[in-house]
C-alpha cells in the first residue's frame, strides 16, 4: 500500500511542477465549496477552524451559518441566552473582516432556540439556497456544533440531501454511543439528519477530535506572534469565562473538519458504520436499515496545525 501511494505521488510530480506559478509558488485550486456551520459563540476553536477554512486555497467557503448554544452553558458563561446564534454570527463576521477573502462568504445566524419551526430559521434557508445553486464544485457542509441548522434545511427541502456531503464533529466512537455535546444538545436534529435523511455523512467522534491538542505555551510563545489574525484568535482564549480553567493544552476540536475538506483522504481511516436509532439518553438503539455513515479516525493533528500556521504567515505576507 505504501509503495503504491509513493509511486502515485511520483507519477503526479510532473503535473504538480507544471502547475507551479512562475514565481515558484505551487498553484492550488478550489476542489469544493464549503458551508461552515458552528456555534461560534462557544469555544473559540470554531473560529480557529473557520480561519483555517477561509485561508485554505483548496476550498471556497461560500456560506457561514451560526447555531445556538445550550442555554444552561450560555448562562453559566454569562452570555445572553436569547442571542447566542446572533453573537456567533457577529464573531464570524469580525474574523471574515480581518481575513478579507477574495470572495466573502455570506454570514447568517440560525435559530436561537432548538426545536423551532424550520421556516423561521434564516440559516436553514441559506443552506437550501446554496445547495440548490448550480455550481461545478461539489458542496460540503462542515458542521462542528449541533445539527440544528442542517436538520432545519433538510426539513425545508429534503431533496438537498443528495446535493451535499456533511462533515460533522459529534457523537462517540464507542459502540454503545452516549452523551456528547454536539449530538445531545439537539437530539431531534441529529435524528433528522442521521436517521431520517439520505445525506452522505462523514463523522468525527469525540475520541478523535479530542486528539487535536495544542500546547498553551506554543500558542503564547509562537502562534500569537504569527500575524494580526493569529493574535486575534489567541485573544479569544483570553476572554474565556472563569468557569473554564485551562490546563497545559487547548483542544482545537473543530479543526478536523478542515483536514477532511482540504487534505488527501488517503492519510486518514474512514470506517463505514451502520446508523443506529438514537435513544433519549443519546445511546445507540437498533440499526437503521440501509443507512450507513463514515466514521473518521487517524487524522494528523500536527499536519493540521502546521498548515494553519503556514497559511496565517502567507496571509500576513500578502496583507503587507
């Protein structure tokens, strides 16, 4: 297997060299459109992943949608529990303003409460509109929060299920399942997407995304000095509520979605698993006949972080 991969890379080398720009910089072109959906008012790792997605030349971020936080969590953090989706959209907009991509994605706040009528969810309408738009690039939805907005979009227009692929941070890899924030916060939405739709799903379970650890000392000593955007991202962690006590590392738990949308999938292991009905305690029940998803393992956290740092340096150089 390794030999075949090596030979394939050698065969592709002349083409890669042919694509190099005269300046000596290798040319890359977008291979997919991406909708980034996240509860941006929560952990700042969602903003880190959004910055990485916006900076990557391999994808074109066409839409950013924000979802609500669990009210108990939001209240404990001192946030206005009635405006967390709107607050998240504001943070995403502030980041997009700093990066100033050539094609600015639309930013739309989703429902402020779970279980709302999907017709009142502006983010869901925006997702449907993008999914129905004709474009030669395939469409991916990179969701690193509860599936609220994705489920609402499917309820509004079920036929979008075969027009996009969902990359989702959520659930557990354990066979019995169990409680995990993105899954359990809006269990009804997870049932809509996983059990009741035919949308292709690549799922990154908690056991995998928790591996994306970055040293606090490295962030302080190196990362924040890379560029103004890196400093802004670092500063978001300085605003964490008192209830959050940092250890020696920070989990960039939403960054696996950038690996899935921008890196070669041959570098990771995706196992086909049956979908199970979700019990009220988030454990797995009976199998859903004929429904499977891909569960992702073996992603490379250091490759992801190195790519983010390099893209931030390139962006700073271009912005001078």
